[in-house]
C-alpha cells in the first residue's frame, strides 16, 4: 500500500495527516486502486471531463480550481459507484500526527532520498520540474 499522507502547517506546528478510506466493515479501500481508476478515467474521458472543468471554473472563478473540482467530481462518482455496487458505505478517515523538529528533518531527508532514488532509476520524470540550475554554474567555474 502506498503513502496517502501529506504535511500541513497548523497553528505554527507541522502536522502529518494520513488519509484512508474505510468501509462499514472496517476494511480499508485500496488507495492505489483508486489512483489507477482516477488516472484511467481522466485519460479516457478527457473530452467529457473538460466540461466539468469548465463548470468548476465557472463556479470557483478559476481554471486551476476547476481542474481540482473535476478531480473531486470524478473521485466522488467512482466511490459512489463502488458503494452502490457493493452495498456498503465508505468513510474518509484522517489520522493527524504533530511532528517535532527532529521528525521533520528525518522525514524530509527520507523524502528527498526516495525522490533521488526514483530519479536515478528513471521512475520520476524530471523534465517538467522547475529547477534553478544557475547556482550549479557557480560551483563549476
């Protein structure tokens, strides 16, 4: 199972929030499966979903928020269909953990090492990442 958490700053503290989806029986919905279905749906139905993006942009006043609106709409439809087909209710569960400075440092190093390994293995496409390479020139002069 993959990581489904994120970091946030709240009340001058850093928190790690882990999200899971649990059904009425206490079983966890596989987030990797949800990601795959969402990606396939967005890839396969781009023309139809463009109208949802436009609708979301009209409501929120912003195209970027319209895209987020569309993703929420897609996820809601997928989870709703799952609930209907399996006659079960899904619930989003948030587990919040406050982090101290040493934990933040450790998790940041772990994240950077994982990203570096993905780049080395070719598992992460860095061609679209905004990188400032100007400082590298200073080191090699």
